[in-house]
């Protein structure tokens, strides 16, 4: 037996709060994964390397628009 609390023995206090914070639903997990995928896609578009002529495929305004759209999807 360990000194670690189990769900059966923890009813109050910090350990209970920690357990509640760790519990997420499948839908919440899927939403979080979708958020990460949207942010990753935005960063990949923004991070495209410089073209041989020294210019980029997207200007600063377009990158800002992509970033704002990705961040807005989080709320």
C-alpha cells in the first residue's frame, strides 16, 4: 500500500481539487486537440520559409489575420 490518495479515500482538500482538475471529458479532449491542430496549421502557414527572391508568400497583414483567426477559435 502506498501513501498516495486514491479516489476512494480522498473526499476533501487539495488532492480532491487536483483530481477534479485532471478530469476532462472526451469531448473536451477532442476540442483541445482540434484547437492545437488549428494553431499548428496557422503556425505552419506563417512559418513558410523565404522564397529564393528574398520575399515571403504572405505579408505581415495576412500572417496577422491567420494568427487572429486561430486565436479566435480558442474562445
